[in-house]
C-alpha cells in the first residue's frame, strides 16, 4: 500500500499538481511512476521508505527510484 506522508506543492502541469513528496510503501514494487500518485505528478527529489526492508529510495529525473544505500535503480515502469 502506498501512503503519502508529506507533500509540497511545486506547480501545476496542466490540471495536475507537481509535488515533492515523502512516501511509505510496503514493498518497492509499490513505488509509483512519475504520474502514479492519486492524480499528482511526483518530482525528482521525492523519497520513499520501503517498510518491509527499511530501505530508502530517491526519485530521480530519469523516472527511476534509486536505493540510497546501494545505488540500485528500480524502474516502476518495468516492474521487477
């Protein structure tokens, strides 16, 4: 399950809000794509906590999540 812990509005992109957010997910397969958070676009710099492992991920400008401890990239468009 994906939960938005905190978000900061950056701007509008058309009719959608662009935000930087702090997220929590049960597993990394729940990490969203850029447009996958309840009608919001997420900006690079968004972070997510993977509760099952304690890993922290950062969202990059290339649309991939990067594990902040290992540097491993995860692309939500590809799945696992």
